[in-house]
């Protein structure tokens, strides 16, 4: 199915649905996202507050942490392969193509994870760390996609017409992806990709951005295709079903986890504040938190976040006040919200709102536009892993 969407509407949906902490790490190569989001200075020096955070011996877990000797060649850190191992890209002298490396923080060992045969633009690790996606775009308007297993061996490769990709891993079925490919005129096709089964099925789906509600169901915000809007109804649809189920109205953002659903809505009586609400697998309310919101001209700014799902914790940045985003000069507080206990704890103040990716055990969080820093969640200290390029 092809559905025409305007560039403005697509940019707005990308800004809302693919929020700052889930921006692909090699963002400079992603033309659409670069056009839809404000530019970021990746060469920004460490500020005084960050220097203060960095003065730590990190004795509990990373006192012996040593960055790779080729740290000056690191391009970006991709994310967590497991709670102790991170995946990063490096370009060595004499090699035109970047290489993926695995770095065990516990042993300080590094090893070659995968040597691509093409220059990739995006890398994404599945929630369980069992599958890794690499993609690249050609000048002829095609996207090449390769899926690796957890040891770095290729499982499945496919090329499809596309100028941009949007995709979501299925946390209920390892490796499965909901994938939308956008063309030059902003039409799109959607697919379900199963690398373990070596299949890719074209899917007739009403929206290009969706998240897995179960192994065979998807959730999505049903944005108006004709008029830009700041909220949308949250819908649920079976992969091959005809109708949709409406779950709630006036949602600005949501994230579906395996055992919980998080939604963000503007408060009725205080339009400058938002409610983060959590629901169990039966959509029964668990708890909610009220936070200040930042609003831009066309959408709401959703600060970076990640989950420690086993502990039922949301780790997120919260602005110090509600304001228009282009007028906000304040910083953010890194905060831990427990949706089971209903508790809220300030972890670190005076922080920048930058992408965040936490290890499955919750001990560390990668931080920064290239994940060039690491936060020790026990000591609340930051250590730089490599210099930004």
C-alpha cells in the first residue's frame, strides 16, 4: 500500500515518534531526520558541570576501565550487546570501510565483531541483543539491509527501494521488525521482516510508525494525514486484521514495552505540563507522573529516555520548567521514575538532554550524541569513552 504524506507531516511524526534518544547514531547521514530536527554540535567541548561529574574514581564497577588504544579512531558507539559489552564503530588507517568492534567493559577486551562489505549509515541492536541491523543507502534510491546474529554472523540481507527507513524491533519475537521505507515523494510501503525465517512480507498498514503490542499486534498513533496536529489517538491493530481498536485519545507520545505501556498526554488543566502514564499488559493503569513540557512550533519536545524494564524504572531527562523549546535556556535533571512503586528520584542535575541508552541490568547508561560518555548509575558519575569527531 502506498499512502501519500506531506513532508511537514512526516517530519512532525518523525520528531514525535522517533524521539531524541532513539535517533540513529550515524545521524549525519540521515537526510530526512537531519531536516526534521534541529542541528546538533557534535564537536561541543565538555562543559564545566560535565567535568565535575567526570572527576570520579568509579571504584564500584569501572575503576579499571581502559578505553581502547585506538580511541582516536572511534566514530560512534552503537549500544549494548549485553550488560557488559558495547558495540562501536571504528575506521582504521588504510581501511575505507568502518568496522564494528565489541568491547567488554568487565575484561577491557576488544574484538572484531563484523567487517561490512559496504559503508553503513545506521546500526541498531535489538532489545535482547540477539540481532543487529545494518543499513545503507545508494544514489539510485535503494536501501541495503543486513541482519546479523549476536556473534556477528550475517543472517539475512535484502535491498528495497527507499530514501529513508523507519523500523521497530519486536520485543516479543527476537529479530522480527516492522519496517517502513519512504520514497522521494514521501509515499511509503510497510513490511514485516523475519531474518530467522528469511522472509519479508509487504504489509497493508495505516501508519508508517508503529510499535509491537504483541507478537502479532501493533500499536500506533493515528496522525491526521491532511492536517498537522499535536495529539493523536492511540490505536491497536492485528498484523493482518481489518479493523483497529482505539485505546485512548489525545496522545503525544507512547512506548510499548514487553510488560508495560507508557503514554504521554498534555494535562487538561495545565497545558504546559504532561502526564507520563503507565499501564499493565491488560491496559490497566499502574501509575502516572506529572512533568514540565517543552513545546516547539509543530510538536512537543520529548526528552531522551530509556527503561530498566526488569526494575520497572524509567530513566529520563526532565526540564526545570515549562517553556517554549526555542526560548528554554535551562538544563535538565536526570530522573528515575518507578512505575510500580510510584517513586521519583533525582539522579543528576544540570544535565544536557542528549541521547541515552542503558544496559539491561541498569548499572550503566551510554550518554551523548555518539554515546561517547558513560554514566555509572550507582555513583552517578560520568566518564568519557572517546572524543567526539
